[in-house]
């Protein structure tokens, strides 16, 4: 099999694994806060066992470590709001909201990266509005809080992705991920007493939840990242973005097959999803330009895995 073809299949497999994060978030019975805390702790611990990460930490200037630590706070808030949206609504709603990430990215990245705003990117934001309206109208009233929280999660994706793009070339991705997720774990530990919760904020998961957390942390985070590091050496930024934009599609299909969520949502929801996804796929088509082979921004710090161009 040619390297490019093999790389495409690998990326599709990675996106499929990332699509499972929403499903696992629904199946794990822990509330959003301990779920995210355990996931970040497990991945950080695994990364700290790698000598390469320690070498990267020693070589990194303190100022850069602090910058990545600040981004880690945004990452933790993104994951917290993403899984909160799934708990408040369902996996399909959470995945749909994350599909708004590239739309927000097209609006906030010019400001953060200090580049000229492209009017074509405004079209993406305008095009998605009818889809959001249909999605809201297509879910039960009690799920609409999940849409609001999920939309905030998508905005957080755009923010920390933009900051990562400014800094990604300055350090090894594994080391960066370790700093960001480690900082995120510490931030959630400090934040927990300030958030409403019943009983202890961080409880030991049951055997069922522990098994799913391990699958989420290693099968849907570490494994796809390892595959992506190899595959993206043979793909352009444009090609990769088109594949990764399929993540909410995979997540919604998995939610229908595994969780039967189509019974909770009506046709307006799926029509709205179609409009949003059309807008998301328009973005790389409208702004396509020559790009060098890509690498992932980070190891699974977003459920929406865009790439660095």
C-alpha cells in the first residue's frame, strides 16, 4: 500500500477513535468533573513515563512552560464543558456543538495570530447560524442547556487551538501535551471546591467506569496520537483537515448505532447538523492554499482535532 493511501486510512481510523470519546463520555457514569480529571491524570501519568518527555521538559525555557500551562487551563475547561454538554444532553448534541469549533476558529484565529481577517471566513460563521437554529429546535427543551455549554466548549477549542498554533513549533508535541494536561489536572483540582457537587469531588471510579476511562485515555487518546504522528508526515494540511472534520459525523453515527439517540432527536436536529457540517467543510475549501505536511496540534487535547498548517 502506498504511503499516502496508508496514511489516509490511518487518519480515518484516528478520527473514528476520537469519535468514540463522545460515546464513552455518555457511557461513563461519573459526572463531568471527575471524568475529565481522571482522563487528564491518566494521560499525564503515561506521558511522564516517557524519557523523551522529561528531556523536552528540561530543555524548555520557563517562559514557554508557563505559556503552555496557561493553554492547559483552557484545555481543561474545554474538556469539562464538552463532557458537561454530553451529560446535560447526549453524545450527538455534544459532537454537533464541537463541530462549531472550526467556525469559531475562523473568527478568533486572525485576532490571536494577528493576521488579516479574510472575509470568506465570515461567510462560514454566517452560514452556520441557520444550522444552529435548527439544531436547537430539534432537541427537547431539557437538552438545550447542553447546547449552550457545548457551544462554549467549541469556543474554548478555537481559543486554545489558536494559541497552540502560535507556539507549536517551539517544542515536542508529547512534551507540550504533558504540560498542558498536567496543568489542567492541577487546575481542576483547585477548581473543584468552588463547583457544586454532591459528596467528594473526585471519587474512585467503579470497575465499569475505570475500564471505560482506560479505554478513553489510552485507546482514544494515546493510540490515535501515535498513529497520527506517523500518518501526517505524508498528508497535506488541507487533506488532513477534511478528514478530521468528519469526527462529529462518526460520533453521531456511533451514537445512533450504539446508544439509539435518534429516538431522542427529531429531523430538524439532523437537518441542522447537515447545515453545520456543510459550513465546516466549506472552510478548508474556501481558504485552501499550499501547505506543507502537517502534524497534530496536540495529543488529544481537543475532541475536535484540527491540525497545524
